[in-house]
C-alpha cells in the first residue's frame, strides 16, 4: 500500500518516542504535540488572496495590521480577524479571500520548511511522515496498516521518504492532505500539523529554529513547550462575540 506514492510502514516502532512524549505533555500545549527539543517555532499557515488565476499568500501579520489587532506568538485567526466566520467581511475582503488551511500545511510552505530542515539533519533521505487515519476516505480497515497511536485518537499511518517528500499529497485525489507529523531518522527535529489547527509547530535545535524564523516565505514566531494551542490561547486580542 502507498500514500502519495510513498510506501506505508508496517513497523510503527520508530515513532513511539513521539507517542510517549505527547502523552506526558500537558494537554492543550505544544508539549502535547512535540517531544522535548532545544527550541520551538510556530509556523502560521497563510491566508489567500485571489488575483485573477493566482493565489497570493497573505500573512497573519498583514491581516492583524489591517484590523488593528496585535500579531504575536499566541495569536489566533479568529482573534486577529475579530470573527468566527470562514469568509471575510466586506471590510477585510480586500486583504484576504480564504482563511488559513486547517490541519494541512500548504505545499509551498512545506517545501520552504523542508529546505531548512534538510540542512539540520544527518538523515535527510530517511524521514517518516504520519497522516491522520481519521479522514475516512482510504483506510477502511481499522488495523491494517498499523497505526502509530497518539493521544486524543489522532493516530497516524506512517510512510517513509526523504525530507523533500514533505510536499507530497498523502490523500487520494481530489482531496489534499499534508503529513500531520514528520521527523528524520536521527530525530534532529519534529514537525506537527494537528488536524484542527491552522498553524504547524516545529521542534529542533536552536540553530535550526533560528534559521527557520528568518527564512523568507515562512511566517513563524518562537514557541515554548508550555504555550497553549487552544482557541482561547490569545489573551492580547479579544475573542469575537457569538459563541
């Protein structure tokens, strides 16, 4: 069996270190998504503005500046836009047309991220990618292939490839789904894109994260293991009304 043209792993043991770490991390924090590393970053999935046939990436900081809200490491999309709506208000329509992808790292950002991470591992050709098994379109058997068991039933099926394979679509067409979890054989870093979040978290060495934070085309800010990831994580911008 393959996902995205990559062979499915039948041995999930190489991912158990992540599973164990996530179970010990405090629920609702970065520590519940990633094992212990020297440094962490939060990568914000870009919004999109349509320009003819082109999709223009729009940063969260641009949206926050337009709305008079504050861009910071714990910001949430609904707090910087001031709305729970998936569609932009008339006032914001000139800035963005479609919000950040939820639970999916856009291909262009994945490629830029993989280029950075590939320089910070001794095993760039030996990586594992986990895709959540709960999407329901191509894994009818609950036990085959075997899953890497993660807390909150966010179990993943593993495939093996090179770091450059982070751009692969691991879902059958016409669906589109990035890896939800990936890491190299030497465990130098780890990437987590939770299925219900609009940002991706990365743990690695201080040098790795420092390079990531200054890479053009990646909107990222420093993160900490204790940082909350919930909808109410942003205490600097007000929550929208209506809920």
